[in-house]
C-alpha cells in the first residue's frame, strides 16, 4: 500500500490520496484539524499573555521586554471530525463512483511543532518547550504541552503574515511538520535558472509592502507556471512532461528553487517560508493549472526584500526525480482549543486580565493595532537599509544581518526604547564603517 501523489481529492480541509495499488483505498490527511471537544480535543487548558491593546512586560535576561506567549496543554486525538469524514467520503464517491476505504497517512520523520497564537506564528522564545509525540499518527490520543515561551513582541511583528485569499491560522494551536512517503508517476527533469531572476519575477507580483510576509495563496499556481512559460525556469524533461497531470511534481520542483533562493541568505528568516494550507481544494475538472490549491503547504514571501536585492546572476542547476517512493513534507494546522465562551471560559486564563478569560474582539484588535504600529516604524528602517543596499553600501548579507536584529527589537514598545535601539545603531556603525 502507498499513497499516489498524482491522484488526490480534497474537501473541507482534507486531502485524500488514492492508493497506487488498491484503487478503493484512499490515504487521508487533514490539512486542518479542527478542535471539537469530545472528538479531536479530549481536554485542554490555555494560559496566555500579551494578546491585548496594552503591552505585557516581563524581565527577559537583563532587559524588560514586551512579550506575547501562551502555554497550551491537554489531551488530543487528532483526526477528521465527523463532518470532515462525511465530506471527503462524498467527494471521493462523486469523483470515482466508489465507496472508499479511508486509511490515515502517517508522518514518519522530522516531526516539528510550531506554536500559533492570535493568527501569528510564534518563534520559540526564552522558556519555550513542547511535549509532542515523535511519530504523528492520526487517530491516536496523546498528551501535549506546548509553550511558546517569552516570545518577543518584536518577533511576532516580524512573523506577521498578510493573506492574499484572507485565510489565517487558528487563534490557539500548532503547525505540525513532518515527512511521509508517496508513490509518484515517474517524472525526471533537469532544472536550470538564474535565481536572481526567479526572485525578481516573483517579488514584482506583490509590490505593496516593505515589511512582514505575504502569503501567495492560489497565486502560486499562476506564478509557478509563468516562471516556466516565460523561460525564467528552464526545464528539460527526461521522463514525464509539463502537463497538469504532473502538477504536483512541478510545484514541488518550484519549491526546491525557492528553497535555493533562501540558501543565498545566511542570516535571518530567509525570503520564502512554507506553512500549512488549511483549506486545500480539488480543482475544477477543466482546470489546466498545476493544482496548487491541493497542496498541504502554502508559500509566503518576505516583503523586506525588494525585487532588486540581487545584483548579479546566480546560476542554479538541479536534476529532479520522482520515481518509486518519494519522501515529501506534509503539514497541518491543528487547533488546540475550542472557541471561548460562557461554557468554556474556565479552560482559559489571561495573565493580563483576571476578569475576562477569553480573547475578545477588542483584545485581538488591540494586538493587531500594536503590530501595525510596529510594522510601520520598521518599514521606514527597511526602506533606509534597502536604499543602502541598492547603492552598493551594503551587501545582501549585511542587509540580512540588520533585518535579523531588527526582528528582535521593538521600535515602539519598550520600557527603554533607547536601550533597544542602541544595539541596532552599534551594528549599523560597524557595518557601514
């Protein structure tokens, strides 16, 4: 048994891959695991801080910092909800006219857990920890404890993502990453491109913004195909073709090119990041695209890097092969808390507000406004550094070093702003001298 990469159906946040040998068996993977008390969440507790219109200050090392964080604990049974199971069964019946045997996919290697709070991906700050199973098996119940630690407000601001299609992650949860094996239709190709031109083309599709991240959403399909169509990425097919039936192989190949661009930056967050896609969808029957909507992952690009950051050619050559079993990254966004209301507020605790346990719209909006103010202040700094980069006074790695430090300090929230910005001025002086 094994999942066929090229035969997939999606519905209600679930992707089902047809078995390469037994055509009535489908291996399912929930790209979004909803929190349903009694089904996927057996017990839970949430303690959080900093999600408010006012900063939450705490001693971090020798400094007093504005921090945002949470501790999520309980017992989970990650799997499809009853509604998701019925939806994906119906989609398979409609497509293939059979009653499927559903079996879960298992993540075998490289399990990594990333906290998600208030629609922002958290860096694991000072005091962070996680207790999660080494092997992620759908349907198995397990105890968990995930603490984001004292993540700096500045880091949350730097990881803030704008979504082209409006999708966002749950308020309290985790992104789970790992590797699963697939069978793919044989496809071998040689890839050649200039990475600087790949970045320039991709970045110019989103000219707005100079700080934070932009999620490409369904635009990935169009961008990936245009890169090939306009000969920015040259592909020589040895086996297989560029037709839509090989869309998954082509999109995974585009991902390797984006990762190669990331490798050009030795400091900081890189230029692309990959996160779970909470709403995978089956494409319409007549769709000739590469079906990026079916992917379990989405791509975001770093707005702090303009389209002109590379001033020389960066040649990339790679032979890519899909045959027999292929290990590929899967990920999911798992909500670890049900909605907070009168019946469930005893499971929540806000360290800043002893009278209201839930994250109210006012608290969430208050945090988002603080993040916007911080982003606006940092956008001015990024524009200043970009001007120095384009004039040749900074190398791209000097630029990355400055951005890396900028993401760890706050320009708008600190007990002593001067203390925060002094480190940045020292690095600026050292690099520019």
